[in-house]
């Protein structure tokens, strides 16, 4: 799959509005953004999250990155009281893996919470980061390790540490401990560019508007440090609809197409946002969304485009270390079943041992 030319979907697109430093800040202007929708009667507005504490997406945040007089928007997921997972390229200042210097005047990373839609509510806090980390193998968007040819989107992960606890109303997400598999339905969320499957991108990013959508994982790239062997690190999906199923047409993978009001793509500003699976009655973080591409003859963001991100199972050790152990990794269901059987067997042995 590394032969696919993955182009950056404005993952760090210059924000169309600036966030002020107050907890009740809203962007200037009236722009409304995010996850792309299907065709009519589906619309981007139908994918907007209500921004309240009861929403399963209350811990999905927007991120304002500022340096060199510029302002950028990305998305992320809260995984601890002070820890947010996002994309490495969001905090890369030169496209070559140069981590933003938070000590430089004018530089900062601010996390915007939307666990409430009420101005002044603590759930709308804007919290400045005191530390930002980038995966050590990330060398810039598209850059491969020395001696490895191609366009590499692997290792594109960052962990942002907040200067104070997140709002209590914001959900803290657990990390699914299993490997992401092809044909898995994922649930995406973010604050980026939006539109629809016919017209492509028509709506700009917004720090205060998050949308959600779904897709089905098609295929993967493996570890670039191992010459694209070993564990899967990158996932891909295509935006199916209106007669388009790109990966299937190319003979790469044919997965299920979701209903028109669920099948979605991602846009600029969604970078670093989460992809979830439903497990144990809640949303579990399993991947991030970081890149996309537009085949010849396809409108950017429309049906037939493709996108993907980082498979988090391959980075469990990094995430645990970078969050100081704050992230909770939930074992895959099969492991839980084996563990339960082990406890049952142990109980039976103990009962036998107690018999006279």
C-alpha cells in the first residue's frame, strides 16, 4: 500500500478563526466545519455533535497550535485527566519532525474542550499545554526512515500534557488493547473541514463544532522501520458512494459500504482526531485520523477519496510511557475470556483442595 500517494489533508490547515484565552471563547465569524457527509438528504449539519456532557464524544477536543505568528487547528482525544492524544504533524513546525518549542515567545498549544454548549461553562475550557511529545520515530509527514523508499505516514503521533485537569464533564477514553482488523467499522470524530460526497469540501474548520461519522477499514501499511514488514501501523479506508468504491476498483480491498447517512470521510483539521470501536458498552479509542488522498478525476473530499491514520495497538508502549501511565489499555475480549476461564479453573482447584 505504500505505493499510494497519501497527500496531507490540510491536517494542520491554518485556522479560519482564532481562539481567545478565555474559557468561554468562540471563534470569530460564522464558519461551521467537519466530518464529510454522504449525499442528500444527508448533510454536514446532520453529523454535528450536541457538545454536552452526555455525548459519548465529550472528550474529543480541538487543538489550537500557534507559532511563527500562525494559528493551526487539529483534533484529539482525552485519555487522562491531563493527557491528549493527537497527531505528530500537528506539533511539527517544519514538516521534518521539529517539535514546537513551548518556551519560545508566541508559541503555544491550547486544547479546546466542548463538553458543554453553554458559554462560560467549565466544560468549554481552553487549557494551555505545558508539555508536548512526538513519537521518536516520526521524522516529518511523508518522510521515511533512512534507506526506506516511498512516502511514509507512519509514527504520526503526539501526546499533549495539559497545565491543569480537564473539565470533569469531558469523557476520558480508554484504549482498545487489540489490533485493528480489516472490515472493522470505526466511528470518527473531529473538528475539520466538512462537505458532502457530491461537492467535496465546502465548509471550513471550527474549534467549537465537532462532527462524527463512520467508515469501514480496508487495508494497512506495516512498520516502515522494518521495510513495511511486521505489525500494522497505518490504516486506510475509502469514502464509498455514488458508484465509487476506490480500493475495490483498484483490486486492493472490497469492504462493506455503510448507509448514506453514516459513511463519511475526514477533512483538514480532523488530523489527530480519534477513531473508535464500540466495546463493553462504550467507545474505545483504537486509531487516529491523520491523512487523505484524492484520486485523479475525484473532487477533494467527495465520494471516491480515501484517508487513514495510525493504528494505536502498535504504539501501546509509547502511549503508556508518554502519558506517564495515565492511559488505560483494555485487553481484547478474547484475552478477557481467557483470563476469566483461568480464574474459574483456579477457583475449581481451590475447591478441590478444600475437600476432606
